């Protein structure tokens, strides 16, 4: 992962940035994309199906209410900074 990020930074001439300087909305934006990709990967690996079927199931996991429930369930496991 570290090597991939180094490659991307060099290829796109991206500066090193302290992630703590980003707003929560910006972090949520990229986090949503990553979470969506993980969910889609899991669903596709379960078997070949129509894009519509995959989309409906993925949407059930990535919608705001589902993410909120997951965050609530994990809250006791998070550090103060993560919370």
C-alpha cells in the first residue's frame, strides 16, 4: 500500500500532506468511495450477477443509515482521535 501511494504521489506530483489538516467532509468523501469499492468487490467475488442486482445490494450497505449503524456498533472500539 505504501509503495502504491508513493507511486501515485510521484506520478501525479502530489505533495505530502498531513491528513489531519483535511476537513471531516473531505475525509468522508474519500472514505465513502473506498468503502463503496470494498463492498462492490465483496459482492462481485460472491458471484456473477446483473449490475442492477449488484447495485441494489451494494446500496443497502453503503447508504448513510447503514454506515451510521455500523459506526455506532464500532464506536466503543475506536480511539478518542478516531471518534
